[in-house]
C-alpha cells in the first residue's frame, strides 16, 4: 500500500511537471473568400487537452510588416500569459494570432481581397468549430498592436454584436492633419495592400471614402453611441510614440460622446518592450469583461 501511494505521488508530480500550455505556430485555414491559405498561431492553456470545458477567446493582432508569429517570438506572449494565469490575474483563455498580411484588417478597396470579410465570416467560425470556444459576444475579445491595435478597435466597434471587449496598444490612429501632411513614401507603403486608390494621393485628397473605411475616428464619430457603449474599450500609447496624437484624439472623441473607456499613457515608444508591458494589462481588462 505504501509503495502504491509513493508511486501515485510520483506519478502525479510528473504529470504536474509536464502539463503546460501549448502554442501551435503557423497553422493554416483555407479561405474561399481570399482563395488562399490564411496562417494563424494559437495559444491553448494548460489543461486544454485534458478537459472538456470551453474557453473564452481573444484574437491578438500583429502590426505592420509582422505576421502570426510576432507575438510569440518578439512579444513573449506564452510566458506572459502563463504567468498571468498562474497568478490568477486572468482567466484561462484561448488566444488566436492570425497573420495580418499588411492588409490593415480591412477589405481591399478595389474589391479583390476581402480580408475583413474573411476574418469575420470565415476565421471566427472556423476557430469556433475547430477548438472548444465559449461562443458569444461576452466571451470574445480582440487586441493588437499598432496596425493590429487600429484593426482591433475598428473590428470591435464595427462588429459590436461579435466582440465584447477590446484592448489596443499603440493603435495606428491618425489625426486628419497627420494623414494630409505625412511623407509620401511612408503613406504609399502603409496603404499599398489595402487601399490602392490612395496611392500617390496628396493632402486632403487622402481623406477619401477608402480612408474613412479604415479610420477609427470616423467610425466613432459616425456610429450610434448606444452601440459603441456595448463594447468595453481599453487602449494605451507611449508618450514617445509617433502615434500619441491619434490616440489622444480618440480619447477626446470618446469622452465627448460619453463612451466609457480606459485610456493610458505610459513612458515608452513604438517598441516591443512597451508592448510586452501592455499585453498583461490588456488581457486583464478583457478577462475581467468575461465575468461582467
């Protein structure tokens, strides 16, 4: 009997040691809308394979020139998320990291590459069918940095029946003055894969319908405030970040419209050390919303 108890304790300890979360990188989903394979990485919490429970989900978006591995390799998300769960700061959750492919998380304005439609109509249902996801707005969050920060805000506010909470870091939100006066090569590079009709445009000619489809500020100004209020919002930006004016303007617009939100300015710039500090704060914000 003593040998059996000793064996059981040793076995239990071994299981505890090897049990851990998993990150599966660069998996693929066939998209009929895009007629190509869309890559994504996914974080599965410790216990996922041993349980039958369903988990809330967060879609974590990469920035410009990044891909589905950025948050894993540069962001250290697995270590951060594991630690936050262990400390009881966030719930166990599934985190999906799709490749943004520099598409600004929007449909290409000439109609040839409907990335946004793919995200909403194909990727989300695919993830819900492939993994044990708790379905519904309350258990669906979205987050991201830079291009992915703007993308998370736009998708959350546009599809307010789908997403319950959003946490955006250094979101690529620009004031009209910044858009009209920005350097031509930089503008062309940023919009080339999503807004071809903005290529070469100068000054106020850049503020066209295509840009309105991208612009978070325009969405906030034009949408019913009652619907905006149904999404819990958090966003932050470093005081040395080149995007600080756009984020401050977003804070101002939301405040004037009396849209509840959390806005933070911290010491930092447009860098991974800043975003690695933002991630646990944003995930705690989203995780808290799962309870409410």
